[in-house]
């Protein structure tokens, strides 16, 4: 995404470099437990893109809320008993 935004003139090379420097400082944890079949089932049941279904599956496994500005994943989350933010 950084390169796309750089090409579109939204950010310059220094801005990309600064963003990436900050990104590596974030305490990011990797989910090593994704399961293909439940993810695909969620995607099919709610007509979601696979990446949206991955986030929903993670929220279900972790008993967490799903933060999304998109209507379809938010509706799917609520149908699965997951709170969607913003509400």
C-alpha cells in the first residue's frame, strides 16, 4: 500500500521510510492458528472476501471485537455473535 500511495502522490519516499520505521516498532503478534475450513465457511456463508473472513475467524477464536468500517464484515460479525466496531 505504501508504494501505491507513493505513486498517487499521497506520500513521498521519506514518508514511506518513516512509516516503515514506525511499523517495525509496533508490538505485532502473529496468529499461527488459522484454519482453512472455518475461514472458507465464514466467507461462503456471509459472501465475504477471504481476508475479511480471516479477521472474523480470529475475532471468534479470541473472543474479541471486530473493528471494521465495512458494512458486510460488520454484519457478518454481528450474525456470528461478535461485536463490530464502530457500532
